[in-house]
C-alpha cells in the first residue's frame, strides 16, 4: 500500500469515528435518535420540544427577518466573540476552503434542499479560482436532486446539508415551519473529485 493510499484511508477512518461520536452525542443529549435518509446519510430533526441541537459546522438556521423568510447556514459551534464569519470549512482534494456565513430568502411555499457544492474549475470565473472551490446552493422549491454545476470546471459534486419546510399563514406570509439537519458528521467536510486527463468522463 502506497503512502498516499494509506494517508487517504486514515482520513476516511477518522471521519467515520467522528460521525459515530456525533451520533452518540445526540443520543446522550436525550433527543430522538437520528435515522437513515434517502440520500444515504443520517437525519436529525431540529425544532420542537426536547430536540437536541446540532452544534458544529454547516448548521441550518432560521435567518428570517421581518417579512422576509430566509434560511441561513452558520457555524453552530462558534465560541469566539461576535458573530461567526464562516459557516464551515472543507478540504477538497486536499485544498482548504473557508465558506462564509450564508443567507438566502425563500420565496415560495414548499420544501427546499440546501447543498454544499464543490468543484474543480479550469478557468477564472468571478470570485472563483482555478482549482478547487466550494459554496452553498439552495435548490428550487420542490427540487430534491443535487444541483448541476453552475460554473466551469472538470469535476463537481454536492453534499446535502439539510432540508427546509416553508409554509404560509392565513395572511399568506411565508415562514419556516421545520428544519431537518442532514449534515451531522460535524467539523470540516472532506471531498474528493476525479476526472481523466482531458477533463472527460467525470466521476465523484
């Protein structure tokens, strides 16, 4: 076994250990047990009485203000003074990326999926660099499939962070009725992207 392979397996083993510890912490807090979801991960429901709160990177929060219904993604484990400036960090193909705190208005009733989207760019585009990049994307209402890559690049993938239910009241005012936190491993996210030398036949 080569050194790069051994290193990669060691990082994967550490992620599994961290994920298992996060699930144990939820159970110790006295909340409902997480359950498997259709995306192949684990889901923990936030909100309601007695629910334990997820407290780490990429935490979904109700960011609504006034009449504007908004979802936010933040650092749920922030310990420093003031408000957090980033919602989480990633290692994509070994490149460290900080992702700013994210807020997006939601303009219709229904279910929204919130994704951590990452890709390898091959040209400079706005604020993105050639190489590894990452951002938060909120899908269209009712759309449950991972987003297509809106950027140039030779490889991309997405990780589901959570889902948001938006409802209307009797006055047609939109508000968030429930948040489901699907990203539960805590801490930084590690992603690997592969493509052939010509940028074809891309697979995750």
